[in-house]
């Protein structure tokens, strides 16, 4: 697993990448929990390089 951080326009993007291809979609409770913690927007997707979960937070 790796975590990537970026910032732009007083917002931070946090991405967690599993690096394990073929994983199913994340638990449906994850995104509402991120929103409850203050994420402006968040999402999840899968690709050849693994599953990503991301969130954008105001700084």
C-alpha cells in the first residue's frame, strides 16, 4: 500500500493505492465515513495497478 499527497488551491488530495490488481470495490461504508470526517469529495476506483481510495480536503 502507498499513500500519495498533493495540494492545490488550499485543498489537499490524499490517495491510498493498494497495488494489488483485481480487488473488488471498497466497502460501501468507507466513502460516507470520509465525508463525515470533512472530505469535500471522495471516491474509489480499480485499475490494473490496484484499488484507489481518494479524498479532497480543504486546508
